C-alpha cells in the first residue's frame, strides 16, 4: 500500500493540472475575447501614453 500513497499526490496534481489547462483552453476566444482584447489594448495605450509623457518631460 505504500506505492498507492506514493503515487496518489502526483496523480491528483496531474488531474488538477489537466483540468486547469482545459478550462484555460475553453475560455479562449468566444464572446469574452473581444472584451479581453479591448482591455489589453486600453492598458497598452495607457502605458504607451505614460511612457511618451515621461519621455517628453525628461528631454
């Protein structure tokens, strides 16, 4: 029975890991993709604006 207790934690972690990967893959795209892309684009635009503003004041 020692082999069962030795193998149980890795098997449980593998099953949970596969479950997490399946959830990540399933949630990519679809209706939320547009909202997620818009949020990323807005964050990048804010970062770029901040970068340009600090570059102008440094000169």
